[in-house]
C-alpha cells in the first residue's frame, strides 16, 4: 500500500477465509491446461482459467486488454487531462429523495441525455462514493446514484421488527433497484456496481432482465462468509458468533469501535492501495451516515447475513452483457479468486486495474470512467444495431 503518512493502523476484513467453489458452465482459457494457474484454499485446488480479452474503441477512448496477465493501466486508455474549462462544463449533481414502499430513499442524479446509468455502492458506503464519477459520466449519460435502503441517507428500518430473517437482503435491494429504474429513471439502465453492490445488480438483473441493459462489476464481493463457503465443522461457530454480535451488547460495542474517524480511516487505508486517496472528505462521507439513527442495527443485520445468492450462482442467469474490472491490490477480494468469474459466458471481459484496491471508482476514477464509457457506448451501439436489423 502506498503510504501518505495518514494511515497508521489497519483493521482486518470481517470476512473469514473459506472454501471458494465455482460451477463454471464453460471454461475459456487461452493457456494450455498445464499452465493454468492454480490457487489452493483449505486444501482445495481451483483452476483459474483466464479468458482472452479484446480491444475496443468508442467515445474517443481506446481500451486495450490483454490475455494471460491482463492489465489495464494509464497508457492503455486515452484520457484527456481535465482543464479548468472542462471542470466548468461538468454537469451539476443534484440530490433528491424517493418514496419507496413508504421509506425515504436518497439518490443523486446528473445529466440529461444519453443512456441511463445507475451506480450502486458497496457495504457501508453510499451514493457519495461515486462523487468522482457522476459529473464526468453525466457529460454524455443520464447518471443516477442511489443509497440502498439502510445505507447513506436512506431510511434505516429496524430489522428486528421483521422477525428473525434478515431484512437487508439482496432480494430486497434488487427489488429496490428495479423499482428505482421504473419510478425514477423511467427507462432501462446500465448498472455500475462496486463490492456487494455487484450482488445487488446481478440479483436485480435476474429478477427483471428487461430492465438492465448491461453491467460493470468493480471488485464484486466474493461473500466469503456465506454458509456454502464454510466447512461443515465451522458453520456452527459462525452462527454462534453472528448470534452473539446481533443479540448481545458485544455487537453494539463493536459498532461503536468502528464508527469513528480513526477506524474508518484505518479501514479505508487497508482497502485502498493508494492511501493518499483516503482524504478527510472521504472519511466523513463514509462516517457521517453511519452515525444516523438505526445504522448500528443495519450493520449488525448484514454482517450476520450468511445466506442468499452468490455471484457464481447469479452470473450464469443474467441475460445482459457484463464487464468485470478488478483492482489487483484488493486485500479483501483477492484477484486470484476473482479471475475465475471472467470465464462465465455472460462476461465479455475481465480487466485488471493495476495498483488499485477494493474501490476502483474512487481510488482510480481516471481508469474506471473511460472504461464505463467505452462499455456503455459499445453495448448501446450493438443493441441499437440489433434492434434496427430486427
């Protein structure tokens, strides 16, 4: 991790290492079987097939991705340097609220032409985590960024009022995302998702395939605490620990220790490779919504949620094109495990973002923004051409 002098400690990822299983429908490796890298987890060998990636040019950007150790760096994307004139022309970002099933949902939006994009944040984050992307993408797109229910400045219903089952699930968030497209966007949209937001996007696309035009997944969560990824002998321990956090004062104390400027900065410094990007502004954008009433119950409900879908279960079911980009210095979701997702038939490309951590959209927007623009332009043109032919 690059050091800026601001990060002096680190907290471990709350997810534990566990068995990673995949049910690939078709492996597309360009390497001889004897040369395909193998990763071992708890004694299980996993073959990591790496797909051959392609080059494409659109919207003035040229993205060149490689086979074998596919890297995506500054020299591979023609990114114009921002000038004061460019900054002055950036569309204004507005904030609003949407009443969804009786709950107040905060969202941001910008841009008035082009394909619709909906940006979906990860665990503990909110729509402000896309502040470096919205004004840039809005120059040629209609951009929306939503606070998932329970996060950011959206309402935070107490999950205990809904019984023993988790209230904050990917099915609920997926429904929220689809309803948002119907009620607010009023159009089909491309989903741009980070971390657990990727599971939300995938779940939404499986439930209502006619809504999602395509999806960019940035360091999607591997869900290493999922019950299916735990050895049988470890599952009772995980359940007991989750119950302890959720039903005793220990959980409240744990949250209080995390919900401080120092802890948030430490966690961000762990998941960002370039810690100079962990600014005071970013720390406050993440911390302040976590101090809202009800945030602790949302936090504990989700970290005790070990069921629901896995990305390897959802990817084969989506009908839209998918691009996966991965910061190769992510300490929480290792790229060695992430590469296997590039072998699914629904995934067009797997792009490596060098020297980037778990949140590429904020740490390296100069890489992510043109990548999103190229993907959207390519698939918008392809869909339009197909419709014309039909």
